[in-house]
C-alpha cells in the first residue's frame, strides 16, 4: 500500500512517519504531485502557523491537488485547519474542503491556558475512523485555534467551548489532536485510517 505524508514546513512530519512505522506501515514523505495523485492514502500533518504553511502549499500547487483527491485523506492538527475554508490565524484563506471558519480560543478564565496543551477527551464519536474507540478516550492536543461544531463533526471536545476535534466529508478526514503522540488509542485511529 502506498501511503504518502505530504512534505511541507509544518512540524510533525517525522513523528507521524515514526508512528506509522510502529504500527507496521511504511510511508513516503514527499511533495511530489505525481506521487500524491497515485497514493492509496494521503496524510497532511502539521504543527505551525497557518499562513506560512498555506504559502508553501500554494507555491507547490499542493492546495489544488489536495482539493481534487478521491482517495482517503487525513489532516492532523494544523493539517485539519488547513483543510477548512479560512483561519483567523493571520487571516488565512485555506484549502476549503470543509466550509468552516477556524477561530481562536478566547477566555478571561485563567484556568484555561491558550494554547491548549495536553490530554483531553474526544466524545460523540462517529464513523469508521473511530471504530472500536470508546467515547471519552484521551488524545493529546496542542492548539490555539479550533473548528466550530457543524455538519462535518465526527468527534467533539470541550475546552473553553465545545468544538470539532474531528471532521469528515466524503473521503476527507481530519483530527485536531495528535494521534501520533496519543499512545495506543492514537495508533488505533491511524490503523483505522489505513484500513479505510
């Protein structure tokens, strides 16, 4: 099976690669349009700043190819946000698979730190990505921006507000948390994606 991790300057590419290796899956890290088009599964990881990441994707025309893919695609963290329409981070126009506006956490309650860093639960799980994953499972999060709840929501998390911790539209899946850093349950989610 040909698994592609999209290469771009956005952080956690290597940790996703290592996580796949731990579950026995080989993947290629590349920004080659031809390789991406011919992949069986595509992963768009990401840690970083939305505008900087989108500039790179646009320069390489990866935003166009991503929007046209028909095989399963998984966005992770910043990768999830880039698959949405727009981000408040640097007023960034994103790829637009999910018709959602990414918002910044706002809170005057000092108990809530921004960014959210650490373990939190995912609930109201739907669809094949979460097969055999129980509601209330813990995943590892690092983010200051979030996707609101809506028709694409397949998992929700509460932190300051209730927000989408996972999205799905047709062959596009996206998670706000880091499955590659989330121990057994995170690895199980990656396995479920590979089996789609």
